[in-house]
């Protein structure tokens, strides 16, 4: 994604998760991922899935 978060932010999140004594099952890496996680809880599943598929140019 050209508008995605900086790869350094993602790399830092991976290192943090890999070296954490009590790692979480999932963690958001960067502000874009955090907003996406919040949207997933607020928007109906069908609408969310359709939007993700459209953004990734997948068949709807």
C-alpha cells in the first residue's frame, strides 16, 4: 500500500512482539492498523469485508 505505515514501524512492532515476555496474540503495528482494528469492531462485518476486498482490488 502506498499510503500504508512506514516499514520501520512494522519492524519495530515485530521485534517488540517477538521479544516480549508475555506477547499478545495480536498487535496492531502503526496508526493505520490501529484505525483498521477499531473499524472492524464498529462497522458491520459484511461492509468491512467488502471495503477491504475493494481496497485490495479483489473480487467483491
